[in-house]
């Protein structure tokens, strides 16, 4: 039955690619239909690094991939971001022969938090990375404690895995108290930077063990930082891999001091969240036994994943796609745009909001977003576009947040193809801030207009 499952899935994959489709999930669904434990079979003998968590999964995986390229590893990755069970099965089947024997030695797997519960029944990774836990898709994940519970249960199945945890996230770090696995942690030290973008802890204000309110020695953003509970003693501990000094957080990169390198490291991506993503990748690669010089080169040369601060250059300006999925990430993107906007006189921005299943049907989360960053530079905004299936709701949110209604322009019928045309016609920098399925819809038009690869290549 295994051979039938693999063969049918490969046929479906070839047909879909013939018609220039992504073929990222359907082949896996076909394989699972014929043979439910197919993942256990096709992953046999493969060293697996699995990355899960709310934010940063794709970027963390791609930094790890960059190091694999530098070190000459025989690997594969579910590059498209199809991170449910069917997408992960598809990735393995693409890289195995018709007998289900994988032709690669190493797999870098991005895994959805909820899907990890299914995946862990058939796959025991060598390394598990948990980036962070935030409120996300409340209609699907419920509260953050629900997400934490799913990840905990999944990790407990993988008794031989080394687990990489964010020491600054009180939710993520709590997993270390409940497992017997080898654990490696990462974080940003107190005093590493003068002005962290964080304001308040809204996603996880109370201790996961006793319910008392956390206190903080310092905050990085949202609930990430130097947390401690005065009641039960649960607190942030010194991480294994950490940034002790952030010299700069520029519009295209960050310069930091990591304890594992003997010189300054350039994180070739902007934003404090990408400092965390690089730390997660570094911790995973060290645990995997990779050479520090190769890891250093990967962090300093990685140029971003599709749709995640992806920049399309033009002679006089740029267009940048900045994916958002939840209040914490959206708020940080707003702060980042504020920082970058100090460098130019004016810019355009487009917010694309969908409510498809992959985005979350409940879009009330946009009212929890902190728009202060963009509001601080709103006089520099020449045009504000809104697009997507819930464009009207996005427009209302912006109006309630004090943006000039006369500047808000509606792009109807999800007409994403005009966005690259707006970008090319303008002599101003253009920020596109989409939710997941909006990004997946608009990105092909930018790829075609600017001659970039499709997301699945």
C-alpha cells in the first residue's frame, strides 16, 4: 500500500506542475488517503529539524537552509510554507523514490502549531524548535494556553528530540519544566538595546503555573523579556544562546553580539523579531553539530523568505511585502515602518486583509494592533490602500485609529494584480502589509513583474 500511495502522489504532483500549479498539499492528501502512516515510512533514516511556533517559522527554516547550502548538506525543505500534515507529507514524497526511500539525508520542516499534534504521531525529529507563542487565529487556536497545550503534548511524544526554546517567552519556556528532553534556549539579554519596541504584555500577562501576574526586569516586545513571578518563582533563566548587545537595528539588517561568536554578527534582516529568528536558527544548527563559521556566514548572508520583508527594488524606490498574521507581529511591522520612514519624505502603504481559513475567520484581532508606529509618521503617507475580502473592515479600523479618511483608497474585488503596477508607477516607497492568503495571492504578480521565482521553487 505504501508504494501505491507514493506512486499516486507522485503522479498527482507531476500533473499539477505540468499545469504550473504549486502542488504543495494535494499529493500529500492523496498519499494519506491510501496509507495513513506514510510519513513515518518516508521519513525513516532522515535527520529532521522541525520548526514550530506562532511567528518566525518560515524565516527560521530558511536561515537553517542557508547554512545547509553553505555546508554542502544533502537536504530538502518544505519551502512553500505548506506546513500542515499533507504539506509535510508532500515534501517528503517529492524527495523519495517510488519505494518510499528518501533520497535526502536531512529535512528542514516548518510545522503549523496545531498540525504538530498529528505530525508528532508519525515523525520524531532530531531537533524541535519552538520560536514563540502569541495569540493567533482565535477561531482556530483559541487562547494561547490552547496552543501551548498542543505543542507540549506533541513534544512529549518526541522523547529523543533536542528541544530549542525561546527563554524570553514565558509560554514557550514553560515547556522546559515539563519534559525530560535535552533543552537548548535562546534569548535577548537585559541592556542589549536602549529602546526595545515592546509596550505591554497583552498575550500572556499571568503566570502559566500559578496565575499570578508576571513582573518584568525588561520588556522586548509583547510578553517577551525578563519575566518573573513573585508568587511561585517561575522566571526567565540565562539562555544558552543569546544576544548581549544590539549595536543597530537598521532598515535592512541588524548588528549584534552573540555569545557563540567571537565577533559582531550581522543579521541580514531588519527588525527585532528577526534577531530572535536568527537566534533560534543558530541554536538549532549548533545542536545539529554544524560549524560555527558556517552558521555565522548563514546569518549574515540570508536574504529573507518570500513575503517576509521581501523587497522589490526599482530605480528610485522600492516595494516591500511585510506579512502579518496577529496583533504582535502587525504591531512590530508598524514600528519597523516608522523607523524606516525616518529616512524618506513620503511613502504609500497598502493593507490587505482576508478572512480565509488559513488567515482565521475571526478578524477582530486587527483592533488589538498597535498602530502608533505608523501614526507617528502618518503625515508622510501619501496614499493608504486597502484590499482583500475584508477591505472595508480594514478601512474602518484605520479610520477608528485616526488615519485621514480622504487618503484611504479601496481596491475592490481583491484586484491584487494592480499593486505592482502602482509600485512601478510611483516614485515613492510602497509598503504592502498583507495577511497570509492575501500575500499568497498578490506575491505571484510581484514575482512576474519583477522577475522573481515562484514561492514553491
